[in-house]
C-alpha cells in the first residue's frame, strides 16, 4: 500500500527501460533464449510500514511505478517469524504453528521439520534458489551449519541486528562481513548470485531479506537509549518529513470507542512524542541504504539481460505502530500501521501503475510465486495467487483475510516475564486478538474480553471511530462475526470463506 499522498502519482504509467549490457566474459552472458519460467526476486523488509515507501524512491520507481501495488495487503500476524514462515509456506500462522519469535512455539527452533516443505523445496530443482539476509530469530551459533532444504545458495545472517558486524552462514560456513553496512553486504551477495545464475539454463528464485528499518546496533546515540536502526553517516540529517503520522489516529483524542488495551492508554507525553520523532527520523533515514542496495541488485539483473524475464516482488514482514491510538510503539497489533504492509509486483505482463484493492495477505505470496513459476506445492495452501494481469486487474472485492495474534505465555512466578517453557498446541493457544478484514471492513475481536471493534476502512482508514454496537451496523457486524468464525481455524480451501 502506498502512502495516501502518493496514490494519485502511482496511476501514471512509467515504463522500465531494459538495457542489455555487454558482459566482460561469456560466463555472465544472458541466456540465448527465454527460460521455460521467469526469474523471481522477492525482497522482504523488516518492520517497514506501508507509508515508509515514500522514503525508498528507487524501489518506488523500479517496482511500484513499474507494476501493481496492493492497497489492502496484510500480515496475518504482525510479527517477524510468523509472517516470514507464512510467506514461505503459503499458510496462516495457526497452520504453520509459528506463532511467536522464540522457542518452542516460534522462531528457528519451531521451524525445524516444517522447513522440509517450503517455497524453496517446491521450486527446486526446476529453479536455482538463493536466500540472502535475515532468516528467522534464533538462527545463530551452532545452527549456522544448518542449511534448510531446497536452497541451492544459502547466505543467511546469524546476527542480523548488528548492522556493521554481520556474520553470515554461507552454505553452512560462517563468514565475517564486519565493517560494511548490512544492506551493502546483502546486495553484494545477491548480485553475486544473480551473476552466477545468468549464464544458466534454469531460472532463478532469489529471496532477499533486508533488516532495515528494524532497530539494531550501532545506535546513533551510542548507548541505544532510544532503539533505532543504524544510519550511515552520509544519510544522517537527510530526513525532512513529518516527525510522526499526520492523521487523527496519532495520539488519538478520544479512545472511548476502543475495546482493547488502547482504551486505557493515556495520551502521549512530550517525551513520548520526542522518542517517536527520533525513531521516525532514523527509521526513514536507514531506508536510504536499503533503497540503494535493492536498486543495485535490480541493475545487476538488468545488466545481465534478465530483467525482462524477472518478476520483482517487494514487501515487509510487518509494519510498526508509532503513536497511533496512543500506542507509543510496537508491532503486535491489529491496527493498520502494524498489520497493513507495502506490497508491489512488477514483471512480465503485470499492469503498470495499477492498484490491487482486494484484501490479500502474506499467505498469498507463495501461491503467487508458484503461479509465476508454473510449480505446485505438495499440500493444499491457505492462500491463492494474486498475480495481476491485463485480464485480471483485481481479485474478489469481498475477499476476507484473517489477522491473528497469539497471547504469549507469562510466568507469574518470574516477575511477569514472558516465558517459553513449554509447547502450546495451536488448538489450545490463548489468543490476544483475531480479526477479519476486507478491502472496506475490519472487525477486531479481543479474545480475552470477547469485545469488538468495527471500522469502515473506506471512510475511516485510520480506525478512529469504531462502529460496533451502533444499530445501523448490527447486520454488518453479524456478517463479519460469521466470517471470522469460519476463518479463525481455517485450513486450505476453507480459508477462501
């Protein structure tokens, strides 16, 4: 989804000019004929909000303006690992079982076993498959020798949140890349993969996972009193945008309509606003280096003569709340800043400068790539292809997507800290919220209190005024509650309800 101020500019069709560079040696020569299936570059950012796209002008030009953007694209669980494995498996988190970021109910430990069947294994050996960048929380230490099945070239970082001291598992061997900013490291590795594959008969699938704008060291203030991403010196002080979201949800004046935790939050203090301003500035300044890195990868694809046969897919794992609805910061939220993500697809036959308005989610990424590749999964998927074409500009306008947030277990005997001491089956999970969202409507159910919020996203995109309990909307609420009951533990075909 583009920032609302930019949506009118996207509809102007901007064509990408493909320049075929003459490589210096024959090993980098373009394929003599088109592959049986096109290449795919999938870029996944970390904690990037939909409205952050305005601060990535190169991605805007090469992917968003050159293809189709998605207005109502969601992370079913707005948290790193559940979202990332939803992308790889084409399933909702309640079906992958990856509900959190840490073991045993989330993260890398929980992925072992189910990683035997993912997008990588479905594409391999027809495709040359490559992974670069951040994988899953908990992939570290001795685990660096492990390469998940299906990946021909594996370059995953084992310490993603130190931007200048990146260690990567290069096909199971730890390599120290310290000194360079992580987007530059990942771009170099991605470009190497593209160059090596350019002379091959088989197409490639490259999953490029960039850490920006996630909080990480080194912080500008040295001590990290305000958690921010690293910003290279040349990008510091370049942000000239607003200090916070410029809409009525920021530090919301009246939260009496809220049924969840935000109903009890006080208004943001001056200190809260100052911290949000610092975070906003440094998050968006950090995107500049990622923007340059992604552009270099795309230019390499272009230089080896592959761009006309390559789909470019750009998204994030989750968004981030920064002051909306009095929530100072965070991502485990059903509200739009955390759950609504940027998504853009450009490539052969994709309508240029178009917007897809129907609801979609990360569970749709794998089916879309399988559609591009002409490949199949080895089990029924929850999502379906959202690949646009000249005769399919959009999907079902009534389609509903499920959002779900597991309530992490708290140990009352350990100072109230979150614990991960035992497995919790999905069937017995204690949910914080579950949500049904269409392109127009969103119904939030707060499971702990069995209370609801209802929003008309067309007229109230910032979720300022809940309509739940108003008589004229009772029928709509009943319809959405029925759909939520069908979706909340859906599997495969039943997720189409």
